[in-house]
């Protein structure tokens, strides 16, 4: 409930603080006293557009603050907490300030709120009915929520939300996989060409290094033959060769070793060198004998090295990089086959999920049609009680065909989301002989208030909005209808806090809390004042509403009687 409303510098209000009760709060006053200023201030707090002309002349800014006690509404508390608003013992303080420069700031329990956040919070807290922008009944998108609130098919709606979420995930996964597959297919030909190019060469790890050695040998075979032959001849073939001369040194050392044993070690070292040189000369001879020119082989090696170099330039700079890229290409091409299988599987899953979702949408649509018929009858019955006996009310439902829609029935596709596939709008014909037209385009402010009043009475047990505000609900009614409207408002207080601006004493006498609006002259300026009335003051205000500004004892007695007849004892009018 709204416990307290504070306003500073709004229109003719200099400073105001009023307390509201839990039940029916009635706001009355003479015509032009400024009753709608209060509703305007509440609208500002709900995120309605701020106009600088609403700021009291000479004031730097306007401020509106409201204290809500939501401790008994767990569902609403949970929604607010999801929005990041921390509530202490269920209390929420909303504050909005608008400067003369047009700057606007809003806060919820001290935390800064954007205007979008403020409007969202306001929609959860207050329904404002009358000739104002904040009228949920004039928003066709709200009609579906009202019908569903009446229908009570919560489990089916929950099932559709879950199925829609699953279908959305599958469709997104399918879309992502299809995109990836398309990108892969666009590169598939390139991948296949690159893989064939590598496979045609069939490179082996380290092959280029081995071929490079062979190329150098074949390119320099004459030089290698001449050098190896010359070394062999110097070691062994030529007269006075190195081996011959070393053999002579060995003979000398062997002879001297017989004289001095100290030279035997040198003789043995010389013998070992001689054996090594003989092996070396034999090796050089064999090496030179194996060398031969092979132009064809050289050409083959050069061409092979060129092919390997081409691959290295394209695929990694080394044969290791080429072989790594070969593996990556093979894996990419294999993944295309795997992805195609996954795509086929996902397509089947999505098709099955869509079928389940479509069937649930159809069941929900049937449930809504049944609820709509019952709802129409109940609303028309309530409207008759509220003085709109000739009014025809109809809930129109339609489904919009869409070739890309998520629901498929009888070979056709329809738009559908987590709420199902139905578009719902309320239509009205207030007078006999007139055709049905959209509610938002035909109903007057008073009619809108009474229509919403009828609906709120029907939906009272399921509606979570704690505060209902009715501005000028009594336009064009009186007598028994006014009493019926009053009783309907009173009945709403079993589940809601109600604030009603009225000119009718039949409604005002039902108040749990009565507030009076009046204008006064102070310091040469007109100001609007609002006060909570005492029991005695209530009797005088009801009497004024019944008989005008000239109050007689008869009207006072009648006012006292009316209040008492409603179970709200007054006081002596004396």
C-alpha cells in the first residue's frame, strides 16, 4: 500500500504530505480546487513525462516522494529485488525531482533509477485510471495479460514458456551451426585444394635437409672427386707419400727403441697413426670411386626441393608446419561431415520441439477462447450494475500468419512467442446500434474507469498491483448507479488499496480515509491544500457534496445518516 505521499512545488501545491489508509481513500473538493493535481503528481512518480510548467512559479524544482509498504506482497517484492531494488522490511521509497531546466532524476530507496526503470517499477505498483496517460486498459498489449489473469491456465502458460525457451535455444544453435557450416562450405573447395596440393607432394619430416645434402654433392662432384683423389694420392699412391714416410719414421723408432725403451711408446703411437692413415686413404679411395656425375638425379632433387620450398612458403615456413597444416585441413574437412550430421540431428530436434510448441499454443488458444466468452459475459454484467447496461463488450482474438512464424498449424505458420500465438484486444460498443470498436479508440475517461472497475472486481484475486487510482470515475452517473460504483470500489479494497477522486456523495460516504482538497490565498498567492478529514469534518464535506456550499442542518443530518448506513459511524453534526 501507499503509506505516505509528499509533494513540493507541484503546480499550486507548495508543500504537501498526506497519509493514505489501507482501504478506500476518497479525495473530494470543489470544482477547480486541484484534485487532479494529486493524480498528476502520482503520475510523475510513475515515470510520466515531466513538463517544466508543472513546477510552481518561482520554485527551482518539483519533488514527489512516496512511501510504499509492500511487506505483505511476496511476489511483488521478488520482482522488485530482481530489478536490483533492495527493500528494508518491505518498504520502498520512490523519489523524483524535476528542475526548472528540465533535468529529471529518480531514486528507489536511494538508488538512482532511469526513467525506463521508474516506469517499470510504477507499472508494478500502481494502476492509474481516468483521463491520463498511465492507463493500462488503453494498451492493447495488456489485454492479453488481463484475459490470462482471468483464465487461470497458469500451468499451460508455464509449459509454453518452457517449450518456447527450448525451441529458441535449438533454433539459435541451429542457426549458429548453419552459419558455421556455410562458412566452412565456402572454404571447403580451398581446403580440398590445399590438402591435395600437400598430399600430391607427400613431404616427409626432415626430407628437405637430406635432399639439400644430396644436391650439394651432385653439384660439386668433380671438385669432390678431385680433392678425394688428391688426398688419397698424397697419403698412399705418390712416391715418397705420407704413409711411406711415416713407415720410415716407424722403422727408425723401432730401432732406437731397442736402445732406449723410452722410445717404444712413440714407436707404438707412430704405428697407430700409420694404421689410421691407411684406413683414411682406403676410405678416400672408396669415396672417390663411388662418386659419379648424375645430372638426371640432380635435376630430380632440385625439382623436389622447389616443390617442398613452395609448400613451406604457403604453409608454415618449414616441413613441420606443412605437415601440421595438412592435419588441420584433414580435420576441418572431417568436421564438415560431422557438422552435417549434427545439423541434421538438430533440425530433427527443432522440428519436434516446434511441433510440441505449436500443439501447446493451440491448446492455450482454445482455453483463451473459452475464457474470453466467460469474461465477456461477466464484464457486461458488471457494466450493467455500473450504469452501462446497453454496452456490448467483446474480447477479439486473432492469429497472424507469418511465413517465418514459430507455430505451425494445418500447413500454415503463425507468429508466436512465449505467450502463445494469440493477439487479444478488447472491443466496445457503448450505445445500441453502434458497431464494436477498439476500446482505446472509443471509450471516454469515465467509461474507461468503470470498465476497468468492472474488470478489477472480476480479477481482484489474481491482480498483483497493490494501488488502484480512479480519477473522475463518476462522470455522467448518479443515483443507484453511483451507489453501485461505490460498492464496487469498496469491494476492491479486500485485495487492493484504492484512491478515488469523486464528486458524488454516494461514493465519498464509503471512504475509509477521506481527504479534502481546497484552495486558499496565502501571502497574495493561491495555494492548494489537502488534509485528512476527521469524522466531524467528513460529515460537513458529505453535506457540501449533497447540497452545495450552503450547508443546512437537514443536509448535515442526511450526511450523518449516509455515513452511518454504510457502517462508518460519524459524529454529531452540531
